[in-house]
C-alpha cells in the first residue's frame, strides 16, 4: 500500500485469490522420419511442422517412413491428433539415415537438428510433444559398438580443466565418441559417451598430445553389441520434456524382444513387440500405439492406461501371440511380465500391456508416469504469475491454495485418489528466503490400472434349502 497523502475515498484491488490451474495438453505426438519424395516447401528438412489431421498429409509422398507411419497414427486417432513432425534426409545407407535421425546441434548455425528439434517445439510451435516415436529406427541393436577402451600409457602434462580430444578412426564404423578423464596430469580413463556401431578389426583410438609432456596411449578397444542409439537419445529428450517414448521391438523372437527391453531401465520407455501388418507389410507398431494413447486421452483422460484398447487399421500382428485370460504361461502374459507390451486378439486386436521399462517400481505403469508428468507440468506452467512477487504469508497461501484446488479438481475427475500441498518452514530457511527462493511441497496418489483381477470362488451347501422352497 502506498504512503501518498489522500484526503478522500479510494478503492484498492486486493490480489489475494488463488489462481486456477489448467491441465496442459497431454497427447501431442512427436514423430521423426523420412519422406524422400515430399514437397520440400511443405515438408522442409530439419524443421518442425505441426499437423492436426490426415488432410494435412498432402505433399508427403509415399516413400520413406513418415507416410505410412502417419497413416497408422491417424487410423488410431480418428478424432484427430496434434502431431509435431520432423523430416530428415534419407541417407545413402542405414547408418547415414540413422545419423540424420540422431541429429544434434548444427556447428554453423547452432540450430537443433534431427530428434533434438523436439526440444524447440514449445518455443517454435507452442506445443510440447509428450509422446515421442521414431518408427523404423528404434528396434535395432547395433553390433560393433565400442564398449571400453583401455589406457596403456597415461602420459603426462595434461590439464584436467581442458582434457584432450579423443578420436576414433578405422574399423569401418561410425558414431563413436570418447571422453578423456585427466587425473594427476595423466589420462586415467576413457569414458564411452557414444559407442557408435559397425566397427571391426582395425579401429584405433588416439589421444591428442598435451601442450608439454608425453602423449597418452590407448589400447585396442573392446567391441560388442550395443543398445539402440535413437531410443537412447529419445529417452534424454523425453526426460527434458516430461514425455514418453514408444519403442518398437525387433519383430524377431521373444528372446530378442526381451534383450532389447533389457537395454533400458527407464520409466519413460514403453516397448512393444511384435509389429503390425499394415497394408500387407510388417510395420513398427509405435505410430498406432501413439494414436491409441491420443484417443484414450481424448475419451477418458491421461490417467488411463492405453492397454486393452482396440488397434485400428491393421490386418494383424506379424507373428502369433497366444493369449488366454487366466493363463499365466501364455506368450502375451510372459512378455507383459518382462515389461514388454504386445497385442492380443480378443474381440478384435487389442493393445495389451501397462508397464514401462522402469527399474523403479514406483513408475512401473505408463499411466502413473504420465500422470506425474502432467500434474508437474500443469502446476509449473500455471505459476508464471508467482515468479518475482514478494514472499509474504499471503503469497504462500495463494500458491498453496492454487495447487490444492487443482489437486482437488483432479480428484473429482477421477484422475488421482487425493492430494495436498503445503509450505513447510523447514524447507524455507531464512537464507533461502533472503536469496529469493521459496519451496512448496505437494503430493498425490495416482490411480493404478487393475492389471490383475481375481475372483475367489467356493462351493457352498447354503443354497440346498432352495430344493424345498
């Protein structure tokens, strides 16, 4: 309140009401792929394009991965879907195309390229993709990756603040990136930041010499099969965006599907095997699953599991998946037990599986991690108004009440079982307040999917009396 002199009457607006929180859009899909015959002006390379319906696929052509993938997606999202599309150049071979999908940061312009472009979607398009897919590029495991690289001579004279450049040459592979760790002036370790793939006999790891001293020497690296780099990179983007990745299985055997799933322990990855038959061709299932999630969110809400929803637009699955309700030894059940979703034929083809690849049981269900993400994102984006305001008791009450109101509204909608928010004095010592920092706690209980329903049956004589009624 001002201290200006006034002889008269005035009205001062008291700004002490809690602000409402609106849930953000939960099912924006981000898809990356190729379309070599697309109209360049309509579908530019390494640019974000926003589409909302099948009608906007004009000019995409029929070649590459994007045309059929978007058809599968919209078959399973008949009410429409907001989709962020990235088209990359189809390379001369699979490794070159894979490198274009991975992208990175352009060394000249500083712009994101490849799948890293999803990070710019909110600022450029106003939408953040929450479901990430790269159909055709996430199902492979790669041979000839660099697993380890030993040090045979640590050298001397290296600066820990400016570790030497490490280069990998020969062996016919690509993509490997190693980082040197300097301890006591010598290179004590080489950390594999990207194992690359396709390397064979003859690969050499070289460490740049120091300004003064002796050059460190690396031994022969150990090569082996490594996990999919596109999935790994998408996981990093998904973590930053609070999104999930729909990962395609290898479409070969159960054992190989399990092997691919074992490469990750992330709550943000939902893996499915086998593939779908689409127009008579085996296609990765991730676009159809993304569409199923979109439709489920539209009809029921983001807190529902997409499992047990019908798959549209496909002729079937590429290999037989036996299933029987109550049979714990069926192939579908065994895949689900190992965190791999699949598709069963029961009153149509149905997506079957609730679990992510999470190593943390708290986030074992896809619906739980998505609920946690949407609650966090909605609360965060709704409190721009709270930044830079004076920290007072009224301020804390306003923020806490806005979060409480939102959690209550989610409970009333059936999205959560309950929740609360509060400002704890122990979280907000005087030094933090003086430095403009304030902490608000909230917690909630998500809704869990009824993955196992058990009926307890018994035989009784109680109704024998009905014989004489």
